[in-house]
C-alpha cells in the first residue's frame, strides 16, 4: 500500500502508463479518464495528469498557465542492479540525461519518462543509503 504520493504532469497518460508499468515495475491502480491515471510501486503512489482546461491536477492556474512536464525535481527509485536497468531501458528506447555517475552513497542516472519528467534510478553502495535496511 502506498504511503507517499507524487503527481507528474505528462503529455500522454497512456505512454506514461506503458513506461512506468512496463519498464519501472509500477502497477496501474486506476485510469478512469484519458487525462488521469494512478499507479503504485511499493510505498509510492504516482498520479499522472495531462495538462487540461478541465478539473483535476492538470487544470490551468488562475492566470491561464497550464502545468507542463520536465524540470529537475524527481522521484528516486532504488534499483538492485543499475547497469542492468540502464541496459534494459536503453533497449526499450528510453532517454537519459547523462551516463550513470557514482557518488558517495551509490550510483545513479536520470532517465526521462515519455513526457520528459526525470526519474532518478539509484543503486546504493553503502548500507545506510538503502531504503530498506536489514
């Protein structure tokens, strides 16, 4: 059951569902409208909204500005084998912002969903950097 929720604005909800469920291990909870879906992966609920003039998370601001995908804020998904995940995503045609880098707590790379939203894939190299520690 999810305990944390994140909303991403995406251009194509169906393409985002295919990417997150097919490539990153999410499952679809609901997709009641073309411009909205809710996915889960462990404790994370990911809400997908397309920019629109109607109600919901993709609606325009009072000045008429529509939300748009992209930026640098991102979700981080822990991966047991970053190199294998990168190889599989590359084979599926995913876009990366860089090659994997190694930091003080692990290895990471930023992959983009079909709308250009960043997802950090992280393989911890230190026990204290793991999400679930023994």
